[in-house]
């Protein structure tokens, strides 16, 4: 079959040496066709990349002016910001969006990918789930020349266009900042290291420790789901450590805030006893007391860049082979939660005033 050619029921019929009418009935799950034949046709349809014709009026141009978006979870400030950026560019360019969430499940992600393909999206924007180990379920898009751009959580094992920030550098800077505040026992709370964003932040953390002759300790690496509850659970583990760590670098803000609140409730002084740095610069970072030092991760800009690059390709303005990575600017935003030196100076001043 020619690469990029639209697969039809006639192709399926020819391959199986049966009538196109039988294929058509089988794809509609008509009981007139035996279950065995229906299964055989369904398997071949998936293998060859057949798509149900939901958009017959666009068949001649093979365009639907629709972009698919797969996100890990929608209840995330970062992801909602990404969607806002995508939506702005898509609307300005005359494209509609189909948005689905994997719920951090590779099984759901696979189902989402099938739905997007059968919906005949012109292109796809994807941020991978926690437990996705390969991207074979997107092969049908590559085989049929349907462009995919991955953003934030990207695959490691395939050349593709990705929109990201330099997570390793930001992880390094976050850890280096804590070290410069006098911290040496720094815990890192993160998610599964199979995802690039968490692995890169962890590698930056480890490199900063090494560059400052601070040995990495396995017990200082805590892996959970990075929820607020996960942060509270991490706080219990940290507070049982002896000696007590003097800093915590968390891979997102929700978990960092959950950890901070649990520690404050237990009487831990932040940042005097334990300094904190988060990641993402969610609104909660500037509401919690003390305000949370974090890395500004521009979700809106990520969405804009991903959508614009995809649409430019769809309109023939650029080629997807020009670049394999679009790296956007990000920076450490220093607030009170990590400023131990400033906090110590404030305590000294208060002590002097009392005298």
C-alpha cells in the first residue's frame, strides 16, 4: 500500500478476498456477518490504518480542519494553560480541537489515539501519560503521514518534533540555589523517572549535588504521584529522617504545597528548618505562606508553540524535519520558601531588637 494513501473498504475487501458489502456490514458490527469474519476484518482494518468515515464531505480534500490534543490530566493548571495556548492559535487559524485526557493511563492513551485517528484529525498534539513506555500506538499516524508534535512529556525512543523546556538545567538551578542557601541534605520528590520531565529534573538535581561535592543518597529520592496528598505523605517520610533534611526540591508545585502544609502543621519552620523549591509556577505557589520558590514553566507559550508549529506544517509553510526540539525559555522564580539566609538575618534582627 502506498504510504499516505487513504485506506478504503475496497482495500480491505481485496486483501481478504471478500465483497466490499461484507466489509461494510462487518465494520458496522452487523450480525449478518459472522463474529469470526467481523473480528478478522476489524484486525485487518486496524493493521492497515483504516479510518471510519466520519467526515465524508471532506473526503475529497482529506482535510477536516481538526487537531487532536491528548493530555495526561485536565485538572492541572499547567495543562489548562497549554490548552489555552493551543486553542488561541487553532481558532485564529480556522482549526477545531478534539481534546481527550489519558488520566495518566497508557491504556486510556491508546484508546484516545484510536479515537483521534478514526476522527480523521489533520494532526495531533500529545503529552504522554506517566506509564507510557513506548509509542507504538501512534505508529498508524506516522504511517499515514498524520503529523504529531509531542510537548512537555515526550518519547525518548523516536525522532519527533518536541516542544519542551530545559528541564535538566532548571533542576540544576533549583538545587544549586538551595545549596547556595547553605543546604546540604536536599530531598528530591518526583514521579516515575521513565518520563523525560522527571528524569531530566532529577539528573539536574544529581549534577548540582556532584558539582558541590555532596553525595547523592537514595533515601533522599521520594517517588509518588506528585499530588497534594502525595506531598503530605512525603512530608511524613521526610520528618522521620535523622538528621532532618534541610531542603526539599519537588518536581511540581501541587506536591510541594502539600508537603509544606503538612510540615507547617507539624511545627516545622519554613525555610529556617527546611527550605522548599517547587516546579511549574502554578498560582498556588504565590498563595501559600511562605510563597513558594519555583520554576516558571510557561504552559501557555508551550501550547502556542506546539500548535503554531503543527499548523504551519499542515499549511505547507514549514517541514517537520527541520527541527526535532523547540526549547522554550524558563527561569527560577525565587520567593520566601527557599531564602534561608534572609530568614536567618530576619531572626537575628528580631533578637537584636529584643536586647
